[in-house]
C-alpha cells in the first residue's frame, strides 16, 4: 500500500500543474496527457482499469486548453451522450476554477442541469474573458490561458470530440440554435 501511495503522489506531481497550449514534451496516450494545442480538445476517452489518480471508472473525460485575446471567444459545441451527469469546467493550470462560484459574473462551469441545449440536442458554450449574452456563457475572468475539462458519468457511449471555433467576441453566438 505504501508503494502504491508513493506512486500516486509521484504521478500527481508529474502532471500538476497542467500545461496549456502547444506541447513539446514526450507523447502520452491517455487523458489530459494526450498531445494537443490550445483552443481544441483531445479525444474523449473511457477510463480504463488503470489511470490517473483522480479518475472515476464510470466516467468519460475530455481535456483541452485555451489561449484567448481580450477580443476573442471560443465557441464549443458538443453532443452529450445519454448519461447520468456531465459538466464542463474552466480550470487554471492547478485544476482550480476561477472566481467566486456564487457570483454569476464569474461562471466557470456548467452541467446537464444548468446548460440550455440547442434544438437538435447539442450544447453550445461560449467561453470568453467575460460573461456574454449567451445562456451557456462561461468566463475566464480575464485570464488569457487555462484548461478545459469535460466529464460524463455513466455514459451509454464515449462522446464525440467537442467542436471548437475561435471567433472574435462580436461574432460569438448570443443565443441557442
């Protein structure tokens, strides 16, 4: 047990803080360690029998990162599978959310109960440095770089990769479709 605990601690210190943007380190094959560039997501994956220290076996995960200018927004669209619960959270490199969770101007996550779906069942999220008029708007609170994490619990299937578009803030959608 002590060896397992020591291995877990070593692994945690090896992966936190999470890198943002282009990756130059060696290639890995699972989770947030999949090579990706800023403003996109790696492919979602089902948790295998042995994985990172915080993973739940009944979950699917998908990680991405963002690098935004003040006048830019990420438009993220995904089609949630049938599942018990899903959420998207905006993190800093230490896996902490931004701002006060009770402050609606600092909204940094949403889930299957708080998100407003599009008419086709997909969900579009607008991420920018401030809350916008879109009902699924999330904020970086002005931080130009960070990480994004999707989780789906008890999903019937592994979800598709979320689609991401980098747009100028005035061109970001303000309503669901």
